[in-house]
């Protein structure tokens, strides 16, 4: 979690609050630097002047004292856009880097997942642009067929009390959205080409049918079908039914056998489907039924003869009665049986889920689940009902309508995916000719699993909203059946009606006919699958397509790896001649802070704009009220919001939200988003703000940054901060290149927070005193500070673009420099400077920080009213060379630990009286002067607790090294490391014993 809002030099860094308060003289000097002489600060000096839209932001004469997200983030984006900083050039000599933005659908509801996607992709694009690439980030919009149609239907019903059928197709589509012409052209072209290659065909097959939407839906897409596991008898609400419907029950009933051979008992969880049964299957080796081979059962309601068929693939003789009812038109397994045995396929349902005439006059017109009850009663009346029992089952439910999915035989358009899937599989898995990489790597196995088991893709939907299928049905004057689709060989495909008519004339030369376009639309994933092609101008050979295809990386959620990513790869390779992108980065799914899936009905869906701008609890409630939730769902959702956001959501700004989301990406495949973490990063922005304010104050108005810096001539602290900045640059860049965005964010954050603000800014403060001995160091520290801020802001910019642009624009510029770019976003991204690396200096600073940490630990155990007071401290060292190092850096240690003085002692010196003690390592112990008398016993108790801890570590390690087979099993390098650890622990124990003896002497002396 980011720290609370702190200013550089606050007490948490070891400074005394009383020391930080500026004197009146300091305030006067600040006013003079602002051009105000001795005048008081003017409030208007802190306010940014109004900036005309698209112009470079006008900044206030004086930096505001506090960071304000809404103020800082205003105006910059419009200026970036107008200045064409985002624009890619198809003729550029720079290497291209292209990302297509996964198209959000047009339902208009933003959620935090969109924020995660945009944050990661904008980070990548900004980094690559600053690294010298010709970057193109292509946004898009998905028409999201089912999602959009459901939203619009609900809106029309809520506002007008009408269904889409009341409104009519043309008016309904106008309520939605007009398809993009270029996208439509690409979709049509793709369909025509694939059809002509024989890869698109029309067939009667079993599909998942939604009786509310009256359309086929996918059986594999989590965004369309949710599968609910039911353990026992369960009542569920189903749209269109007043009473809950029973599921999880296995109903047994008997079929009478022809020729008075008795009966055969079957069982089903969907007893209403028996109206469409066309056979009964048994296992060929089941001796119980051997006498029934080739016999028939009689349907009790229709009198239809049902053949007893033998099927070893479907039937398990050990399960139930060993006899299985077969309904080929309403069950996937039965469909396969029907194909194998050439059975009759009888559909018993209308598109809206009513029993049709095939179900018999006694049941015709009944809703399917009412028919379920009626069939049971009819079976009882005929004496054929044999009971019911609990039964585990898996129920498919449409995620958009909550309707129970119904398997139904329907004529649909399909894509034969076999050859394309093989190419897409090889593109990732072929180590000798890999064309595409999936990150994280574990998803490559999921890719393999999907594509090795691929089925042909049903691409037609019975909706009004979507890309109309470019197929026309030819109705001949002498056709016996006139309805569309009656004859499968009457279809023609064309790019438009004129082309389709030409195809029909060639096919039915001497016959009279007219054509009608298929009313169905294409699955939204078909058009989305063409996205990398269509956005770059395909099927035309555009400059953009030739320059930017294939794209560089696709960033999206792992939940749509198959539904979207695989289909883009298949279609891209088939139609574009290459994979559509070289890398695929799959981000985690966002859950709420409790780990729950975000759902409107739970009230835990977070709109990124509400986090950026802030929103009250009432505002959150209002958003729910304007949605499509019913009354009961609305109550539950509001209760959820009250629990999670009792005070609403504080204004965090885009930068803080971006940084939080990027930092979260290390959380495996799920992110449990806590808004307080975003709030913490908003407070951290204030830390950056105050670091720049401090720098501007210390640099002064007349400061001119150097063209080059001589690092070797700089003081120790400046050498150190530049060396660790080098490491931060190296770690950030390597993490970005490896798509480890959380690690990259951590590297940038750690440098700014723990090294620049917490250490460097604190340690250089003495250099700005009036003492002449610091004159050279003061100049060097200004130069190092400026270099750090300029470099650090550029390093941070892709993560936090707005605050870094604003702060970077305030930095002094190198006099006469023509290299500084107009905006930070088109400046050069930092790279490692070899001359800055200084490992010995970093080791020395590690020593300093370990001593400071021990002193601060002692300070933290003091009474609260004494913790911030400066006081003397002593460092007892057992090694002369280390003692010399500590003496060299007494000023740095005293500054960071807020000491009044620091004295270095050797091991022969007496322990200072009246001090608490802490062991730093096997060579060093520190003493901090206390007020009043020392409680020697209390100090000894602290030492002994530390000794117990170290003794336990020593004993465990010694036991491990003495165990049987240790020397044979443990590698030599690990054995040597363990020996060093053991010796170090022994030395630390010895130092504690020595410190304890000196405390005894101190105590005796005081007595």
C-alpha cells in the first residue's frame, strides 16, 4: 500500500516536525524569489490560468501547495491531440509498434476492466513511442450483438412498454447504432471469400437456443452462457414464468412395448422432451434387453413407433435402467445418436419456447416448463409414471436474459475451423517456426487445448442488431415450399444484392424467381475477429495495412482467449496472410475487494470515471437507478454499495487509478481491487508534487541545468542517487520488455519513494545551508537533483502521464538546448548511463541505511513526546575499515537519523552511559542517548529477546548442517553460504553478549 500523504522531510523519514517549519526569514526569501518582495502570497498565484481548448496548458506562476487531480489532468490531453503527438506516420522510417484496442461494446457502460485494458495499453504505447517507435494505437467499438439488443429491448420496454416486435426491425436498429461502413465492408468480404473457399456452409444442427431472445447462442462463451451446477431438487426463477421451475429431478416413466412384450423404463431430467422422442437406446451386450433387439415401443400420446436401437457409445448398462430415451432434436448426445442411426428429428418447440403441433394437440401452445408438469400428469393418468428422485445436473443459463438454454435443431451458418485452427495452433506451439507468443506462458496450454478440440463455429444469430448475413435465398416460382431456407441449395452469397442476383441468374438460368436476404445477423465475434484487419483498411491494400500489419501486441483479458483471440488469429492468417499480432498479453480479471465477480445486481461494478472524478454514495445509487435492474435487484445492489462505499469514492484522478491497476497485474489471474489502494496512490502523487516543490525552491529561479554532469566530481550522495537511478531504469525497462508491468511499476515507485524522497532529498538538505564549506556540494546536488527529476519523470511518464507532464513542464530547461522536446510524451525514454553505475558507493549507502534504520527503531520505542527530538548517538564498530567508512558519512547518518551528534567508537571503548542499544550486524551496534536515567534491565530484556531469536536461527542452521547426508546432498556453494551465515550469527551473538555485559557495568555504575 502506498504511504499516507507525506512531504519530503516529514517526521516519518526521521526528521523532526519542528525542524521542518519554515522561519519567517525563509518565507520572506520565498516571496522574493516569486517576485513578490516581502509581500504576502497571493491566492491567484497558485491558480492555473484558463487554457483555450487544444492549446498548451497555462500553468500558475507558483505551484499549488497540494496536488489536485482534476486541476493537474485538465487541458493536457486536448493539447497532446491537437499537437498530433499520438499520430502515427505510415511513411515513417522508425520501426512500427501497433496495438489494437479490444473494442468495448456499444452498451455504453464503462467498467473497471476497460480501465485496466486502457491503462496497460497506453503504458505500452507511451513507452514505445518514447523509445523511438512509430506507434499506432487503434481504438474500436464492438456492436456486441446480444448484449446491445438486450439493453435496447429493456430500455424500450421500460420507457414505452413495447417489445422489439412491436417497434419493428428498422426502427429498432435505429434505436441502437449504425454499423461502421469500413467494418461492414470487411465483414462482407470475409464472409464471401470464406464461402467461396467452402469454409462457410449452412446446415441443420443442434444449437443452444434462447427462447427469450429467440436466437442461437454459443455454448462455449462465458459471456453468453453460464453453467449452474445443481445438486438436488431446486426451484429457479425463469423469465416468463410466474412460479419457480423445478430442476435437479430425474423422472422415470415407462414406454409400452409393441406386441404386448411389456414395458421399458427410461428416466430424464427434461420429461417434456419425451414428446419428441424417436427411439430408445440400449447397450448391445445388455442381456436384459437382448429379446428387444429390432423391436419397437409405442409413444403413449402419439402412437408413434419408437425403434429399440443398440448403441454402445451412448448407453452405460450400469446406469439407471440401462435404457435411454432418444430425443435427437433436443439433446446433443441424442443428436449424435440420431445421426448414427438415421433417426427422425422432431422439433417440439416454437422459437419462443412453446410446445408446437409436433408435441400433440393436448400440449400444443403450452410453455415448455408448464408442459413438463402436464406431461407428468398425463403419464400418471396412463399408469406410466414410475417416480422421481434428486439428480445432479448442469444447467445452461443465458447470462444476458437468465433464460434456461434449450438445445434445438436449427438451420445455421457455420465456419469450418479445422484447417485454420491447425495453422493458429502451430503459430504458437511450433518451436521451429513460432510466429506468435502468448504471455503469461501458461495460457499456451489452454490455447492448445481449445484448438486441438475445436468444433465448427456457428456464426449466425437470429437477432436484429448486428452485421446482416450477405446471403440471399432464391425463391423459385415453381417451388413447392416458399419459406426462406426450405431448400438448402437455394442460397447464394454476394457482396451486395446485385451480385447475389447475378449469382442466382447463373444458378437458375431459365427459371423465374425472386431473392430475399437472410434476416439473420452474424455472431459479433465474427466481425470482432476481423478487427486487426478491418481497422487498418482491409480488404483494400491501404498504406496503413501495408505499414502496420501484423500488429505488435494484443492486450486483453484471458477470459476471451478462445472466443476472440483465437478467432482473430485464424481469420488473420487466412485472410491477411500472417498472424494479426506477434505477442498476446493476457491480463487478470478484476474482482471486488472481497474476491467476488463484479455484477450490477451486487452493486459492486465500478465505473472508472467514478474513481477518477469521485462520487458520493447518492451518486452511486443514482447510477443503479438509471440502469435496467428490477426492484429486488436494485435493493440488493444499493445495500452492497452502502457496505463497500459508505462515504462514496474519493476523487483519485486518472494517474492514481492507472498506477494502481498496473501494480495489481502481478496478482495471478484475478485482481481483488481495493479502492483504498487507489486512494493511496493518489496520496503518493502528492509526494511527487512536494518533491518538485522542494526542488524548485532549492534550485531557484536563476538555476541553469548543465548540458553534461561529471559524476566522479560529485559528493557521495549524488553519486549514489544516480547509481540507483541507473538500476531503476534497467529494472523498469527489462520488466516492460518482459511484460511484467507490476515489477516495472514497483521499480519506478521504489526509486521515487524510498531512494529519492526518503533518502536523497533528506540527505542533501544540509548542503543548502549558508555555510561556505557546502558551496561545491550545493552546486553538484542541484545538478544531480535536476537530472534525477528530469529522468525520473520521464521514467514514470508512461505510468502517470498527466502529473509527470505538468511537473516536467515546470522544470528549468538547459540554456540554449535544442534537444528538449515540446512534451514529455515525445521525449526520450531513459536508458542506462554506464558512467553513473557505482557499486562501492551503493554498498556504503546500504551500510548507512542499516545504521539509520537501527537508530530509528530505537527512537520508535521511546515515549511519543520524545521521538522527534534530536539527540546524540554512538556507533560501536569492531572493524577499523568499517569505522573509517562510518566516520566519512557522519553528516549523512546524522541527517537521516535526526541526530544532534554522532560518535564512532571502537570495540575497546566503554559503552556510553544512558543509552538504548541495537545490534546492526556482526560488526556494528548503535547506541541512542536517552533522557533521564537508563532502565538497564529494560534494555537488557530487549537484547535478550534479540539473542533468543538469533540463537534459534543458529541452532536450526547448525542442526541442518549436522544432519545425516548433508555434506553429500548439499552443493558446495550452498554449504559455503551456510558456513558464512553460521559465523555471522555467532558474531552477532557475541556482540549481544558484549553489549549485555556493558549494560550490567552501566547499571552497576549507576547503582
